[in-house]
C-alpha cells in the first residue's frame, strides 16, 4: 500500500465539533460548577484534562501505528474491554450513578468501560469478518443449489457461533448495567458491518432477530422504558414525571427561534433541563444559536458521515473498509440518536452527543476512532 495524505476535511470537521463542545460546555457548566465545587471551570477543566487530552494522545498514536498490528491483537483488545466491564460490578471500584452501575472509579478518575467496548468491538468484528476463511458470500457458495444444503447451513451456523457467544456475553453484561442504548448501538453496528462484509444473508437476518429479541427483553425487564416510548407517542401525558425532560427540551429549542437567544443567554440551562452538560446539550445549543446553529451542527455530522463513507469506499483492504464503516456508523448513529431524542422523534436514551457532551470516556473512544479513520484514509 502507498502512503497518501490523510483526510483533512474529516479532521477539520472533528476540530470544529470539539471547539463547539468546549464553547457550550463553558456556557452550560459554569453555574453548576460554581454551586457544587466553588469553581466555575471545574467541568471544563475535567473534560479537557481527563477526556480531550488523553483522547488526542491516543488518537494520534493509533493514527501513526500500523493497523495490521491492531488487527492481530483485536481479540485481546476485546477481551480487555470485557474484563473492564466485569470489574464494574466489584464493590471496591465499581461506581453507581443515576441508578445504574456502569462506571469504574480509580481515585479521582472515573470512566465508563462500555464506551471503550464500542470501539474494541468494532475492531474485533472488522478483523473477524475480514478473515480469509470467512471471506465468502451466501450466494457464492450456491447453498440454494447444493444437495447438501442442511450440512452447509449447519457449518455456516457453527462459523457464526463464536461471535454469537461474544455478542451474548456483551448483552448479558450490558443488561445488568441497564444499558439499553449501548446494547442497541452495538447490535445495529454488528448488523451493518455484517451486511456490508458480503457475509451470509441469513447471518444478518439472524442478528436482526437476536437484536430485536434482546431489546424486547430489556423493555420487559424495565417498564419505565416502555413508558418513555408511550410519552414520546403521546399516549401518556406525564409532564412532571417522565415527560418533564422532553417538555423542557421542547421549550428550549422552541425559544431559540431562527437565530437563538444569544451565546450564554440560555434560560433553560439554569436547572430546568436535566443533564444539560451531557445528554441534553443539543437543546441548549439550539436555544442559544437557534435553528441556524442547530442546522450547522447537524451538517457537521452529515459531513463526518460523508467523509467516513468515502474512506470506506476508497479503501481496498477489507479489514480497513469494515473498520472505517463501523467507526463512521457508530459515531454518526449516536449523533442521530441524541439529536433525534432532543427534537422528539426518538425516546430519550441517555446517549451522549459525540465530541460535544460532557464525559471523558466517550470522547476518548471517539477520538481513538477518528485516529483510526485518518490512518485508513492515508492508505492507498
């Protein structure tokens, strides 16, 4: 492979998203930082020191590394992430927040292993699907024309079984962390990468079935998730309960109008909307910058998807192609889920807005993903 210039457009888009995140985190977090810690810049400092800087360092390292090395150790990377997911349940280092046990706390540092799991899962799945032994399609094998249809079908199932077991383990760990959104994201990424890898059609269909079944189990286990959907559809009018957050979000976005109320002039950020620095930060952006500002932000994520998809299309190596589309779809889909929940077309899920929401774990994982994308883009 020949070296080529990396995708400057993708890098510029990510830089703009990070700058927007810093600007609005400064705008939103100052009051809460002052009240809780007596320091108006606590959250901003924490985001930069424990999220942005480590993310940039790790992103640069994966940008410079030989990606074939990552492929070689993909299974061990995934195992390490699963090990961290298990450590969450240990009382000594596991931390409960918001009624869910999803964090590890080491001294003053806390992080969410499920965010690292996303990128490690994509790396593992890209390596597994690009294995030459599996590089064959359902139609190329002519299974429908074979007299040994059942035998080949059984063989294909056992080829899928190791990955299916890992997917069940991931779902099991996320189930006990009450992490429906991450489960859904991982399942959709798996189906997308399977579909685009020229694997057996029934594999993708089977994964869709498993995913729907798994999400139904999550919904049945936690009735409040069903109520969130009912609130979204207008079947329940719970404006002071589950419907409170979406009501306040609607007020914030609506009051922004076309041009917004002005940078730093939001009223809803003063305790009216829960999770303003994380899940609901788009509502504050829309309130302060209006429809124009919200449209610009959405456009940046659309450009991000376009450049990532272009890297996927231009790459000749199957591992690189699958890695590129997995990372692109993961980050773009998370942005779609977050913004969709803010404008009332999807239920609230607690998914962070990539590069912008407060939280070191997700921004570290996302910057690692960007580093890998830029690395792939310079390979021809």
